[in-house]
């Protein structure tokens, strides 16, 4: 039985207390080149996955949205455009380097007024109960030490009827695609990371952490165990990525 005193950092087993600073090292290192690497690694397809997330969120003008592990702000920017001046979007991330790249980018793009930036840990969200109509987390859950704790924290800050959207790497549904994806992840990504971001280890961690992340069904069960209802998921790009959605009753 896992007593949660150890956890995984990629394929390595580490003390649970050590994981957050190892993850912090990854994102401090890649922050400046994060957006460029995302476009290169996914051939721009991450933009389609994020657009689908926005569509399924059902967010409307005037609503309040928390984008946790929001990083460089792709989702937060789209949400800010939808909720408008009467709405509120909080871009929250634990990592000051990612948050600062995100804040600078969104200010340069002209987003202001309805966007706030908060440095926060998804496991201990610093917001009152029932604050948000929608909480999103894109490619963040994988990096969090105690995912159950984070899911319960997200449930707490959602209003009744509010939606949680989790966009995350998942398990390819086709074995052939899985093989091709494995060799791309382990052979190409670390080299690309070295050339573009000057850091191959962080992209090795990316490939490993994806394999250690719960698959589609397991994550859905975790959401149900945390108290979400009407949980469902959509496979994207053959299950390379999945979008999970759950509701707070
Ligand atoms: C792969 S990036 C995703 C950024 C953005 N959501 C996107 O889709 O491009 C993962 C983000 O999760 C953040 N993160 C990791 N652990 C976290 C935690 N415990 N609480 C909040 N954010 C966390 C990292 O700092 C990083 O910015």
C-alpha cells in the first residue's frame, strides 16, 4: 500500500516532500522557451486541444474561472475573452517563472481588467469555498504530488453546478500509435529539449511523467472518489491526450 511518503518524479521514486522542488526546477528551467517548445513538440496541435477544452467548459460572459497550473496563460487568455468585463479569470500557478512569463505575455497581448495572477499550490487553493463557475487545469495534474488532495481542493472552490476540466496526457487507445508515440517521446523530445531549451532532462521527465500518470478510467475514478459527479472524458489525438470533465453537485 502506498502511504504517500514516497511518490514518482518521472520514473524515479522520491520522497513526497522532495517532488515539488524537483518539479519547480523543471519549470524554472523551461519557462522562457515553454511556448515555443509546446508548438514544436505538438506541431501546434496543443492549440486545438485547448480550444476543445474551452468549448466543453460552457463558460459564459460574467462567469468566474480559475485556471490552475495555468503557466503561460493559453487557457486563461481565452477564458478572459469569453467572460468579458463583468467576469473574472484567475491564472494560478505554483511557479513564479511560469507565472511571470504568462503575465508578461498576456499584458503584451492586451488582456487586463478581468485577469488576476496568483501564485498558488493546486493542493491548497487560497480561495473561499464556492468561488468559481469553472476550474481548469491543463497539463498540470501530472506534476502535482498529491492529486487526490488537489482534486478535493478544486471541488471545494467550485460553486455548486460548477465544472472541472482536466486536460492531460493520457494513454493512446491504439497499440501502434502507442509505439510510435513512445519512440517519439523518448528519442526525439529530449533532443529537441536540448537544442531549443538547452535542457534535455526536463523533457525526459516530461516523457516519463506521462507514462506514470493515471490512464483515462483511473483518472475518472479519482474524480468520482473526490466527489465530482457526471464525470466523463474525451480522447483527443487517439488518447495521447484526454479531456476529463466533472461537475460539483
Ligand atoms: C506543463 S505546464 C502547463 C501550463 C499550461 N497550463 C499549459 O497548458 O500550457 C505545468 C504547470 O503546472 C505548474 N504546477 C506544477 N505543480 C503545481 C502545483 N502543485 N500547483 C500549481 N501549479 C503547479 C507548473 O509550474 C507549470 O506551470
